[in-house]
C-alpha cells in the first residue's frame, strides 16, 4: 500500500528549449537567391512553391558546390491536406487549426516518418525544407 500523504512533489521547472540547427547549416555558409546561384550552376533549379494554399512560400535560397541545396521556408497558412506534398516530398502533410492538438508532430532535424500517417502542422507554423539535387557545377 502507498500512503499518498507521504508523497512530496517537486516544484515544476520550466526551461526554454534550446535552438536546434540543421546539420546542413553547419556545412553551408553562403546562401544565394535563385538568379545569383543559377549563374554558377548547370542544374535546372526552381523555387519550390508547389504547396499553396496550405503552405505559403516565404523564401528560398541556394548553396553548395558539388550539390545544389535549397533552403525553403514555408508557413502553414490554410487548413487542409497539402495535395502536392505526397507526390513531391514522399510524405503527406496536413495543416490544422492553430489551437488544435498535434498528434503527429514534425519536430526532428532530418525527416524520418511513417509514410502511412500525415505530418501535422498548425496554422502559423514555420517549416524549413532542405532539398539537394544534382552534382554538376560549371
């Protein structure tokens, strides 16, 4: 038997989360807009603005020497399933209302996810998407 009156609870501690940085950011330093980067690359690059209206495109920058890497910032803006995400990224994304509970959050650097579930974001969430391509530079 447990004497519940003998249990002493510790005071709750609240600490801010430490900012995490994607390992790609540690290796690539100089990011350029599309026109500046395209001048030195033979890859056919484009701004990945395929996910509207659920994910609004905010910015895209490019870096890399042997492989072109894009860093795109998308903001979850409208509720609903992101129709092109499964075809382009291989994962399903869903934007929920800002105060909705998230059952399947995207919270890790480096995406590894069950393809049979949707990655859930709330309206207003910011998603940074890194895509690498190619290997030929001029």
